[in-house]
């Protein structure tokens, strides 16, 4: 799923942004209209917990953005190296160079190396 730090950081940033919005909405709802949220005995404690969770999501969001910037700079530093994907030329780089194997000595039985023909 996440093969590198940049992809993991993007996922964490997205989920953290959603968490910030949701927990802020819950906190505002607890401030303005706590009677719409059922099952809460201590509204003040719930407000603090909601905004504390939003702050935690915000911290995670900042760390994710920091790692996305770090990963982007790391990839930019390696941009002077030849690309392995080949680009528009089709020169894929990962293919080995052509090598002529005619001069290699093969381990063949003596009868085959003399050109014996089997019928």
C-alpha cells in the first residue's frame, strides 16, 4: 500500500486533516449545543477531549507535511541521476548491456565439441 515515506505521509496528512475537521466540529457542537450530543455526563471534560484530539491530529498533520517536504527534496536531489523509467526515449536503463558470448568457452562433451552428428 505505502511503499515509501512520501506515500505514507500523504495518507497520514489526509486522515489527520479529516480528523482535525471532525474533532473541531464535535468540540464546537459541545460548546454551542451540547444537548444534541447524547450520553455525555461531563460536557467540560468532553470539550477538552475533543479539542485535545483535534490538536493531536494537527500535530500529526504537521509532521506529515514535514516528511512530504523532506521526501520531495530528497527526490529532487537525485534528479541529476539518469532515470530508470526511460522517459520518452524508451532507454530503460535496467536492461543489461549487450554482451557477445561467442568468445566464451562452453563445457561441452568432447564428442559435441568436435561436431559429432547423432542419428
